[in-house]
C-alpha cells in the first residue's frame, strides 16, 4: 500500500503553493512505488509548478519543463493540457438543462473574464454540448493562426456571435491572423473589439505593443527587448528606451548603444527593478550577435561583471547557436549545465544528460581538432543516463566525420544495452563499408538472433548476400556463387513485392561470368512475367552495372508506344528493387530524355510517383533530371510542394549558392506546415552542411514559390534562372566573410566567393573590377594586387 501520509504531504505542499517541494516529494514517491496513481500525482504537481512559472512570467522555463514532463511521462502528460483548473468547477453547471437564463448569462460573463484555455472549459462539459464544440473550434483556430499563415476565410468562426462568451477569443484570433499577414490596420480593428475585462486582453495588449514596436526587416516580425515589459502603468518610458536599445543593436551603432543601454538600465531600476537582472542578461546575450566592447557595455549597465548564472548562460548559448558560433555555444551550454544544477533548475542525472547531449552535438559541428572532444562529452552524458536515445545521438553525431569514434560509441552502447538492435546494425554497416565481410556476417548473425523480423536486419541480409556474391564472382568460385544463388532463393525477402525478379537477373550475371556470352532472352522473359516491359530490360541493365563496368540497355524508341508510356512506372519499380540492395539505378541519357519528355507533356501527375522518381535522380546524381522532376512536382502544388522545392535546391548548380539557400528555406517552411518529417530533416541537414538555416520574409517567400514554379528550364549559360538577391535585404550579411555575421566558416565564404566569380565570368566583368567590387577599393594592399 502506498503510504497515505506521503500522499498527504504532496497535497499539503500543493495547498500552500510550495510547488517545488510538492514536485520533489511526488518524484520521491513515484521513484519508490512507480504506480499509475503516483505518476498521476507527480504530473499533477508538475502541472501546478508549470502554471506557477507562467504566472511569474517565466514562460520559457515553463515550456521547457512542460516538454520534459510530456517526454518522460507520455501516458499521463495529457493531464497537463486537459486537467481543468479549479476555477472552472462552476462551468460544469452549464450542462444542467434547467439552468435559468440569468445564471447562464452570469456564467458566460465568467467565461469571458476567466477562461484562458478553451480546452479546459471543453473538458468540463459533456460531449455534444454546443459550448464545448465552440471551445474546441476556437482552440483549433487559435493553433492554426499561431502556427502558419492564414487568411480571413481560415479563421472566420461564423458560429461565434458578438454575444458569445468566446467573442473576445474570435477577435484575438482574427487579429493574430491579420498581424502575420502584415495587415496591421485590420489587426488593430479586431483588437479594439476586445473588452478590457476579457481574459485574453493581456495577449491583445502584447500584440498591440508588438505592432507599434515592430519594424519591417529581412527576418520578418520578431519580439524585441521592449516586449520584456508587459503593459502596466508607468512602463511606457522604459518600453520606449528598450526600443532605442534594439534600434542601436540593429544599426550596429556602438556609441548610441551605450547611451541607450545606460538610459534603459537607469529607468528599469526605477520602474521595474525586479526585471533589472534579466534585462542585463538579455542585452549581453543580444550582443553575441553584434559584438561590442564588453567593458564599455558593463559600464553602461552599471556593473563590473555579470555572474554567469543559468539564465544568462542559456541565453548566450542560444544566441551563439543562432549565428553558428559552435565553439562558444558548446562552451556556454557546458556552463549552463553547471549553473542549472547548482541553482536547482535541473537535477543531476537524466536531466543533466539532456544538456550534455545537446552541448556535445553542437561541439561535434566544430573543426576537427575541437569536434573530437565531443566524443568524451557524449560518453559522460551516457554515463549519467544510459538511454538508447542518448547513445543514438552519440553515434549519429560522430558517424560521418569520425567513424572510428562512432564505432567505439556503438561498442559501448552494445556493452551497456545488450538487447538493443541499433548498435549491432551500425557496426554491421561499418564492416560492410570497409568490405570486412566475415566480420559483417558475424554481426548479422548477432542481429538475426536479437530481432530476426526487424526490417533493418532483413535488408542487411539482402545487402550482404549481394556483396558476398560479388566477391565470389571476382574470385571465379562457381561453387560458392551457386550456393549464394540458392541462399537468395531461400531468403524470405524474395517473397515480398518485386524482389523475386532479382533472382533471374543475378543468375544471368553468374552465367555471364562463368559461361561467357549467353542469351539474355530467357532471364528477361522471366523478369517480364513478374514486372512487364520495359522494367525487365531496365532491371537486367541495373543489376549488370553492379557487377560489370559496362552494361547494355536498349534505347526507349525500340519499345512499342504503349510500353514507352510505362517508363516512369518501370523506373520506380526497378529503383525500389535496387534500393533494397543499396545499389544505384543509373539512368542513361536517352532514358532520361524520354522521362523528361513525359514530364513536360503533363502525363504524369501522381505526386508519390514523382517523389520516388526524384529520389531516383538524386541517388544517381543527375541534376538535370532532378530539376525536370521538381518542375513537374511544383506544377501540382499541394502538400508535397515543400518536397519538390527541396529537390529543386539539390538540382540548382553549386555556383547559385544564394538561390539554393532561399529555396531550401522555402522548402523547410512548407514542410513544417504539413509536418513532412523527411523533408524537414533533409533541409536541416543540407543547411548545416553548407550555408546555415535561413529565414525568409513573407514577401521573399512568396517570390521564391512563384518564380521556382515558373522556372521550368535547367540553368545554363543562356538560362540562369531566378535571382533573389535584389529582393533580399540580408544578402550582404549572407555573403559576408566576417565571422561575427554567422557566415565565417571557410566553406560558406568560399562558396559565396565562387558564386561571385562565376557571375563575373558570365557577365564578362574585367578582373580588376571584380577584385575592387568584392574585396574593396584597390582589391588588396596595393594597386598591383
């Protein structure tokens, strides 16, 4: 039995609003008993703690804690959202059919003034109650308006009249929608309709303040220092001074900045002394992006130094990450970890490991000499919390640049968690890459003993059999090659989809090696019975390229017209077969032209097929074909547009670096709207590896979408494609070689320089003019250079 006294202690701590103590006691109780009821009590305590943080204005801390709880206790985390606060107990009487009109109006008035979360009200009303349906539609519209660009038609909420208790919510949602469309006049009209006693009025006041403070820029609307100050009597002067600080930071005017900071700090000491330390921390963190003289800044803020507490180090770490200053970001995250543990923000152990994993991930992006140190940081994190997720982050972060260290991490993972299949598969892949097939076979046997039905294990068996057959063909060992074919026939993978068609193609390759020239009509007929033509010819050709330097594929015009129309389908089916054995399907030029012609005719309008063809072209490193496929996909529009913009970014020539960056940013934005996880990850990986993640203004985003749809021709010397630099005010920052702007990595600087050089050569610009334009007057230390 769970001790009643322990439960009472938690409830008493909650009653006296000692939420930190309540959480600690509930954690201890759940650690000792681990039942569903103790988890429910712990999540309840966390919920009260989160609400208390929000009341005290610590929104970011509340959001961070909420995500930790949701990830750690997914079975009960819904209570963080669905549990109604006690103040809504009165709302349940709305379900009473005998409720008088007077009492209903009174309760509606309380909804207007007290309900800050429509979901909480919906939770206390029965299914089918009209007000519950309204509350749910209001919350759905609120999430839509705050997560993506919306039009008036998307947030009309026609069922909510002016007399509805949710009328203020309707006005707020429509104001937010107008705000993000840059229609401030309409937003102001909706905000004016919100009564002063409404629960949403503070949100409306912040939105109104942001509109007044906002200045258009290349990154769109952003919350500035001014919005640290919530609207209250006497705060107008401080808000105005903080606006001056923001302006000086944007203009990179250090003398103005020092004066503005000194005035803002002095006013904050008088009108909002509780915010003074936070204000100093925010100012110092913002100067990470625009470096200034630290001694002058400290003097202006009235201090000799700032103690690196958890709040300050977290802000500085995030600011350093935003400008891709990985060395400083990693250092600041380590400092934050120590300060957060010391100040009680996080507990040593699992919570500390989360910070260490992030710090090590950032450190792994640095230059080689420093990035190798991340190996030890990951190891320390996994000692604190040896979870599969932490080990996976360790291996993933090091696998590309430091395969040996990643293999050591996988070995440690296997030692600590012997039942996990992931480290075995990783080691198996490493052995395959090194062509250490005997070690790979042993590792595969281990994997098959652990998880024989795992798709990764089954695919690994297929890949390894192909590699072993290839080795036996090279060594001219027919006995072992025939045994390999028997293994293929017996493999369970060949009972799935189109994979059985591989066996005749592989048998044909074995006969070619040992019997010399053989007739291909028999295996081609066997494959055609399974896949049809022209897929049979294409599969024989694709398998041949795996084992031989040259393979013959008949041109498309040798097939009847009805078979030529099936070329896209044939390519997809053969591509999926080859992908299963980790092989590439190279598309010969005549077939690529045939496919491009089909795409231009508009005959292929299936988004999924186009997406698969795009993957085929990417794996085959065929940019012109990829470009043609992206053009056909963009013409379709719809939820897959983000994916085809990503394909377009991969097909754009390397010297068009700025166009590629803009297209990737637009692709990422669209993929996030439809939650396309694959495209989001691909865009982020591409951005990290080249030019950094960019943010487009709404105007530039619309231009990119429109012009990329219209740009159907692959760029060449005559048709260069869209140029977004004239529409992009941040282009000067993008091509800057100054490390403080976030583009200081050599790969970014070199790529930007190559783009400038390519454009100069194309336009016939004289070399002297080019050096003067790019490097400044004189082009160097002297006129001769």
